[in-house]
C-alpha cells in the first residue's frame, strides 16, 4: 500500500489490516485506484469547468449530446467482456495469454463495427447536421482503440492497478495540457473531440509499455475459437445489460436535445458531471474487491455473505455521505464553479446526487451477480429500468425540462439497484441485505 496513505490510517485499522493479507492487498489496490481517480477527478473537473465556461451552454450542450450519443453504442465495443475476463483469469491463470488474446481480438472487431453503426445512426437521426456527424465520428473512433484496455483487465485480476495508473496518468497529463492550450487559442468545439481521441491513443501506448516492462509480451497472446465462443456466451447478457445501462444513463441527454434543445442539455450536463465524478468510488472499490469475493465463494457461503454484507454496508455509508453533503451545498457549488449562466443546474444537482446512493448499491450487487454468473438477471433488471426511464422522460421532460430528466433518472436508478431485488425470488435475500445496509450501514 502507498506509504503515505498507510500512515493516514488509524492505528487500530493498521493493526487489523497488517494481519490480514487479503484485506491489505485490497486496500493497497484501492489506494492506487483512488490516487489515480482523485487526481483525474479534480483536474478533469476544473478543466471541464473551464471548457464549459468557454463554450457556453449551447456549445457545451452540443458536445455532451455527442458524448451521450456515442455512449449509447459503447457497450457494443466492449462486448461486456471485462468482468468475465477478470473472472476467468482468476479461475484459470494458466490460460492468461489465450483469454487476453481472444478478448483483445473480439474487442477490436466489435470496436470497428460499433464505430460504423454509430456513424450511420447519427446520420439517419440528423441527416442535415454535418457538424454533428464529425463530432460523433471523432468521438466514436476511440472505441476501436479501447481494445487495448484488455491489458488493464490482467492487472485488475492480479489486484495490481498501480501499473495502469502509471500508464493512463501519463496520457491524461499530456492531454490536460493540450485542452488548456486549446482554450487559450480559442479553438473550435471539434478540436476538443480530437483531443479526447488522442488521450485514448496515448493511454493505449502507455498500457503496452507497462505490460511489457512487467515482463509480459503481447506476442504471447493467441486466439482460440472455443474460448471466443465461451467468452461471448458468458458476456452477451452483460453486454446487453450494459447497453440498457447506457440507455438509462444517457438517453435523458439525447431526449432533452431532441425535445427541448442543446442549451438545456448543457445546463443538465453540468449537474450530471458533478454527480458522475463520484462514480469512481464504487467502481474502484468493486474492481479490487471482486477477486476476493470470488475466492470467498470457493471457501464457504458463510464467509461469502459476511463479506458481501460488509461490502454493501460500506457502499451505502459512502453513498449517504456523498449525497447529503453535495445536496446541501448544490447551489454554491454550481455558482462558484460554473457561474450564473449555469445556475439552473443547482436544483438538478441537489436531487440527482441522490442517485449516487443507488449507483453504489447497484455496483455492489453486480459483484454478487457476476460471482454467481447471474448476468441474465441483470439484463432483465436493467431492461426494466430503461423502459421506466424512457417512459418517465417522455412524460416529464415536456413539462419540467431538465428537472424532469433528473426525476426519471433517480427513479430508474432506485428501481435497478434496490426495488427490483424484491421482484425476483433468488435476489430477495440480497434485497434484505441491501435493506439492512440502507437502514444501518454498519462499517466497523
């Protein structure tokens, strides 16, 4: 674990961790992820604020519309493989090169296909808007290069995320400087889309470098047709659920753009940005805890469920803390960071931030579903949530504009992460565990 962060821990906690190898490994990995995400979060937030102020709500809305449009298709590019690849490497480490090589080739192919589909879709939706065609096309090109994130999955499976931090922070630092330069040069909106593509490309190069320096070679990867069929069979439900997740996370911005206009998207996007900066916390924790949860299942059910309850408690505790704090301070946060032009984002933020609580629970429950290979259940749940979100958006956006989209999103998140557990018998025990965490999230 990072020595500085280790010294910040209370003495009692350090003594407890020191005698438990698995917990020490988890905390060490989380510390690296947190260093990476916190650094990126803080710097990205301030650069995003600068970009939002520079572009104004209209142009910022166009930019976020393009990002949301690409996100709707992004799950096709990853094929839902990430959690499956990590799981299979933990279970069968001797097949590492075969699993990684097969996953990489599948992602390259799906990235090219998805890029083509995304470009065709935006041309059909906005046939006369050539600028949006370029904006979406440049942004979507990054999906092809994201195949190199397969390397990241190997380091996650070994709970060694610090290597990925090295790679991606280098790219992030360079690109952050370029974004500031673009603002100083009064660059057009499209230039910022190109810079996003550059960041993904540099990150891919960095991952190859750290993987090679760790003693591995991409040339050792190989493709196995049977392995490809197995990965696709296991990941298809996750891919479909990821598509549904992207729909209920991003369809609001698309619908706002089509029903109200890009300026409302720009206002709403500010609230969304200030909420989504917190999503790194459950993802960082879950990626570190997942291998340990899998190992616990192989030991005993009692140990597995005890660790899951503790996991749910921590995620709920963090969710409450974040939501309450940001909700109270929403207005001064928006005015201080984005200015009066974006003032209408404050009430949206005050309500939308509570979705973080259910996002935390949803990420935690997904670990449980992946452990028991219940990805088909997740697909049904997310499909239902997407339908709820779209329906509520259609009802509420015409009357309440951005705030209508906020209400729809909060209801959809609550249904997906919590309410749905009580509608399916195998998840009712999980629902009771989540209820226990919501009522009293005991973390000590």
